[in-house]
C-alpha cells in the first residue's frame, strides 16, 4: 500500500546501511591485522591496503547514497 518511490528508497537505505557496516568491518579488520603484524612488513602492507580499500568503499557508498537520494527526491518532485 506504500508508494513505489518510498519503497525503493527504503530498500536503498537498507542496502547502503549493510554495505556501510561491511566497509567499517573491513577497516576494523585491517587495523586489527596491522596491530597484530608484529613488525612484519608484508602483513603491515596488506593491512594498509585493507584500510585504504575500506575507506574508498565508504566514500563510494556515501556517493552512491547521495546520488540515489538526489534522483529519488527529484523523481518525487517531478511526478508530484
């Protein structure tokens, strides 16, 4: 009984929330890996790559959310 646009935005919000949680977990795991590397340069390098990948992922997720929100909002304004 809900409007289709509202349902789509709700689904997008849920998906972006899960993706955000996954990106934060990747950052945390990279930090844990760095702390437990015990000076091993190979593990430190791998941990840095994980942290950078998590941060890039968060940026992409935020951008995707902003774009989706903008499109849905303009769609609502155009069809109202």
